[in-house]
């Protein structure tokens, strides 16, 4: 995690040193180890440095070639360093270690814009090419490193790691984007995922590159998943070994640090797998032990995973750090978090990451491994059941459903009836398929089926009626719903929820001075998991079967073969109900104009009071949090006085 920014005055006017300094100041938390500026006529590039890898110890950015024809500013960690060094024919003196930015510069000079296709790792890069008079920018396949920009044709192109930095420029209006706010409030809109909460600020999409010249701006995709590729191996043991090898490499690449490494640790398969593999690799290398970060709920047993966590700790060399999450205020630091994000967030448990990353920083760590959304990378495989139904493979469907029911305790008859109806109705409706797959997964993070049916009504009644009317009319059903397990898997991997969640975690890490690294967002691992046949994901009734098998010898059996997850909802509601200080009541009783533009404060307040009294269900709680998080963000912005562009 570092910070980058830059300006190109396309009209030829000179850059303003005071503006550059202000952008650098706003990103200071991202780079406590140094600041750099490069300026030439109408162009300036800047960098804030966090030294989180051994190779960055003497790194200085922005980095210019000897003739200053190419200049790089980058937030980057390259995982295929040796491969690049060999391909570029670079020579190193003993003890000298090339920085990742030097590899970016050298590869661009050798291969031009195609160099981005050779980079493996996480990166947000901007390269000024003086000879071509162009600025080339690129972002890693899953958007782990942030990149926001403003473009005014013929006048200005500006970019930064955070929206808050861009808003220092007086040329950028602070007009809000109603479309993005509607999407936050869970109005199911499609459209352009590059939008932000600000109408004049966009984000470069993951796996995309951007080229700016004095005349135009163009974007292109530089990497994509291949849904047609299917890996064919001999047996389940070979699939598990392939997954194990790829996963261990994804973790190993993210351990590059001179400081102690920390890792999130709950009782789930994802975080526990990362922690166990990381602890083993660190011990083998003779490095300091892993620092484990765990949220526990001693006062809410139904949300507490301390037993599973202890199973991991007992088998590995790990230093534990615990946060009693049921007694902390979920919104104590929400204004700071939302400023880092550049808008509201609908991740109700994001405060846990914020607090645990802070514990890691206090313990001296500069790197935190996070198992975010391993479910999406590996896939539960329950899409296989709908695939069997919609392709009329009834005998295989019955056999697979019975095995699944035995593992999960689900009523096989009702599930089979639903699946057969789905198959008969084929082609499927997206909403029916998605609801069925969620029900089959049985994840506690999802609301119960009877509550989900009320989600749309709950959402709609909390909104300002005029605003709701404008956007509810624009909801369009998906014309190409997924049918096969692989199609459903691909849809999730390309989904907005994954994109948004990654950005929130990175921003929280930036605010705490730690580099958040996500092994499950390793492009090589994702490609492998998508290529697995569906019967290696759901097999013998076990979801995520290949991952479970792959982690044998690393995970304690209690986690390796556990079914389902512990719901944190009860823990969250307990913390929420016992930590109120009157801020929500005051906000909704005296709402700002921005809040009333989008929400019906009286109805939100009524639902909030019911929530405090324990009278709301999961669906109502989810809708309430989206509304409250938006209201909190809006109220913190200039006292609600914003330019809405008419």
C-alpha cells in the first residue's frame, strides 16, 4: 500500500506546486516513509511511500529513466519478479535488489503497453511516456490497488489513489451521482461499474488499462477469465494437489515483508487456511511468527468462533490478538472510514477489519493477509444442482441432492421439488436461480428465504418516494442469467460485490498504515478454480470439496470439514444496540437536505427504533444499515451542503 497521484493540464497550462503539495498531503497516511514529486511543464506525478517489501527499502518514486523520457509512479507488488528479471536480461550486483517500480519501468521500456500483460501481482500504475506524449495507466486483475480519475477533455486529467485527494482540485465539482447512490441502497441496477459517488470522478476498472493523450482518453481490458477452459486431471487427489500448490504460492507471494506479518483469523475455511499456510511458511523460513487477528463474541455465543480459532492456534506457531467485537461501537470511526472509501459502505462488519488492522499496525505489522471472499474464488459448487436440473440430468440430480442433504441436514424433498420446477421452467429466471442457490448454500450471511422476499419492500419504503420512483422504474431483469455452475461462478467473480469489498478493505488498511493482501484474489489461483469441473467443487455432498481436500495437513479437521458458517449478525446487533450514543436519533430527527433528498428519515428512524428493541429481522436490518450508512456519510459532508447539479 502506497499512494499515487498525478495531473496533466491538457490545455498546456503549468502545474501548480501548491496543488501538488495538497494532493500529497491528503495521501500522507498512505505513505509515512517518504514523499516524491516529478514535474515537467504541464504534467506532475506524485508518490507517497509505505515500505512494505524488502525491495522497497531504498526505493524512490516517482522513478524516471536516465533520459527522463519515461516516468513511473506506482503502488505495486509484483509476484513474478524473477521471471521478469530473466526475460528483461537485467543484471544485478551482489546484494542489490531491484525494486518493483524499477521492473515496471524496465518492462515498459522493453514491451510498451503490452508489459501490463506480463505483470503478476497487485498494482495501480501511471507511466508518462514523453516520446509518445501519452500517460499510460493500469490496474491489477481484481482491483486490489485503487485508481480514481477525473477527465475534462482538452483541459485536465487527474488521478489519485483516493477520491478525497482529487477533491482538493477546485476544477472537480462535488456533485453526487444519484445512480451510484441508488445502487448503494440496493436498487438492482446494472450499468457502468466505473462510477463513484461523485459524478465527475470515476474509477479505473480492475483488469483495465487507460491511455490519455492530448486529444482523447481510451480504456481497454488487459486481462480476463476464460470460462471455456476446463482443467482435466486424473482424479480428485490431483485436483486437490493442483489447488494446494496454487494456494500455497498465492500465500507465499504475499509474505514479502521485513516486518512481522499479520493475518485475519476466524473459524472459517478461508482465513484459517491462509493463517495455517502462512504460519508454516514463516516458520520454515526462520521468520518471526504470524500475528493472528481475531474478532470474538464472548457475550454472544451464537456468533463466537473462539473454539475454532483455538484449534488453529494449538497447532501452529502463531501470536494471537483478540478483539471483543460485541462491546465496540460499529460506527465510532465510520466518518473516517467513509472518507477513505470516498462514499458510504454497505458492509455492516467492515468496522471489524478497521479495528483489527489497527491492532496489526500497533503490533508492528505492515502487511495483513485477509481471506476476503474465498467463497467466490473457490465456489461452493451448488450451481451444479441447478445445472443438472436445467439440463435434465434427473438421476444425477437426485443422487447429488441426496448426498448434499445428508451433509447439510437440509430437507431433500423440498429442494428436489424446487430444482425440478426450475429445470422444467428453463430457461431460468435470474432472480429465481440466485435465490435458490443462496438457499442451497445455506450461508448464515444470507437472510432466511421468507425474509428475503421482503427485501425489496423494506428497501423501497425507506427511500424518498420521488427518488425511489425515478430508479425503481429503471430496474431491468438480467437478459442472460447464468445456467451452469461455471457461469454462476464467473458471474460472482465479475460481480460488483467483490469489486466493492476489495476496495473497502484496501482503504481501511491504508488508513491504518498496513498493506492488505488478498491471497484469494491471486489471478492464477482464480483462473485455476474457475477451470475446475463442477463435481470437484460440490462432491459427495461437500461444498468447496477440492479446497477442503487440498488443505489436509494444514487445517484442523474441525474446520476442514465443518459445514456452514457462524452468523455474525447476532453479534453485530448486540454491539449496535448497546453502543448507541444518540447520534442516529439526532441525525434522523434533524436531517440535512442531502439526507432527505434520498431517504425518508421518519421511516428510517422508526425502523431504527424497532431494531434497538430487537423487533427487526435480517432483511430489515440489512436495508436499515444501507440507509443509515448513507445518511451518516451525507451528514458528514460539508454539513450536507453539496452541489447536486440541479
